C-alpha cells in the first residue's frame, strides 16, 4: 500500500467514464497484442493492447499470434477469480453519480500472479470507463492477511491468496447500467462477469439526522478512511457496514470546540439532538455507556474496553422498512428518549450527540444498512431530501443527494 495516494488516484484517474477503447501501436501492446482478422486492410498494422470488439467492424479481436497461425496457450486460463459481492448503486453527490464498491480477487493458481493492470468496462458498449496500473492500482488494493501481496518488479498476488480492490468511480452523466472488470496479468487477460448497477432513482430519500447549520459530513463515502475500507468478518460473513456512514461534526469559526478540548461540553456538536430520518420502528435503544474524554495531544483511552457490545456506545437503530435500518451511535449517556418497539415519526428527537463507545471526539455516527447489526451488516446508500452545501464562499442547494465533500452542510 502506498500511503496517501488512494484518494488522489480514485478522484483523478477514474473520472473518465465513457472513454472509448483505443487501438495502440506495436510499442504499446503487450506480448503480441490483439488484432481484428475480419477487417483485413481496414485495420492493417494495428495492434490492440487488450481483447474486445474492433471499433471498425464490431468483430471480436483475437491474439495476434493466432492470426499468424502460431499456437496460443489458453488452457488452463489464468486462475484468477474476480467477483463483486455487493454490486454498486449510482449515488448522486455534487452533480455527479458515484459508484462505490469492492472487487475481490483470489489467485487459484499454484504460483504468484502478476496484477499488471485493471480496466473497468461498460459491459454493454465495451468502452473502457476507467483504468489503473502500477502505483495507481497498488494504491487501491488491500491484501487479505499478511504476505498476500508481493511488491518488487511488479505487483504479485500470492498463490491461494486474496485481496480487495476498493473502487470509487464518478461520472458527470448517468453511470453505466452494467460493468465488467478486466485484469491484465503480464500478457494475459481475465475478464470477470458483468454486474448490474442500480440506478440512483432506487435510493431511499431520507430526512436529515441533525438540524441547524455548520455541520460537516466527515469520514463520508467520498473519503478513503476507516469507514470505507472497514471490511470486517462478523458471524461468519465479511461485510462493510460503514461503507456509506457519515460522522457528523459541527464546526464554528473554523473550530470544532470552544474552550477546553478535553471537555466534551466544549464541542459544538455535543448535546445536539439527533432526529428520526423517516417514520420508523425502534429496534435497538441502548443507554448507560459513559462519555469518553476527548482525544488530545496526550492521546486517547476509552473509559470502557471496546467490545462488539460497547463499540457503538449508546445507540438507537430504526427499522425503516424495505430491509433498511438506520443507526445512530456514540450518543450522550442519559439522552436516549426511545425504547425498542416504539414507533417514531420523521423529525422526532431520539437522543443527543455524545462521545460514548469507540468515539474520540463528540460526533454522530450515522449509517444505513441491510440489517440491525452495527457492524454485521452491509452498508447501503441513501440520499437526503434537501440540504445546503457551502464550499468557500459559495452555497449550493442540494436535493436528493448524499454529501461526499468536506464542506459545510446546513439543514433548514
């Protein structure tokens, strides 16, 4: 892993959704390359760097060696499994559609496998929508276990080992309806199965979880931090419950607090009401966990040992219906106003922001998942009905979007 590069790589390289595949010269094609035998003189002398469809006639490209009558070693194929366990949904934010998901890779071969380059294709048009290789690919990959990845002359995935590619693509227009992934391993290619992309219109529209102005949506889905890459095995299944989680903090005058930074009451977010984002049923309501002393330059130590039971501190979880659950974590002790089984209305106060559980500064951890477990479920996207987003001296009104920038958020 190359520290500090993941965010810039994703936001920079992967924005070119809809770019067409290009033919390359001999110098740019790997080990022989690919040609279109059907075109004959129409594509004479042209080599493509990867398999796919000829832009001139629409026929499938074949290895150049096969076109010359030379044997092509294609059995057995590259023993690389490529799967997307949780297909993406197009999520609108700041005028773009974002695809946030994970590509799992496993080497079933008996020798290390080079991961030379990854292409992401529109499965319907076969256009390349994003590509990564070298350092940019390495920055996206997290190994499963120690020793899974080897870095030397190139990136290698060990025999029998696995890794995860954390992807985030953004498009100024509509995202593709289907995607495919193609991995280059030296001069060979593996193309994974097509996956569906759910359109943004399928997203649940929710009310805001807090009220007022001067909020900042920290650790959101647009950032590459512990929420986004928090793959955790719970009850025998590895999931990312915090994939779309937001840590809501309040900043005034450029500061998170006013006074003693070691006092939770000095923080602008502390004690602020948290609100039901929809009419719902309470399925979890826990209280009684103490606030932690905020983290300072002296360090941080939670009041209680962090366990699966205490990690969220004081928590309220709502059943929103249709398989969606909204969780509010790290609430102020003694502030929880509801009990399991209660029916709540959108905008109703559920409790107050605190610093309980695995929380270093007062904030609201808010997430939507496919189950009531805080960590043992899959994180789901959603959109907020309306909010104002302030970047610099410019304020923009957003409707039906999810905040993904480090900007000031105001709720009416």
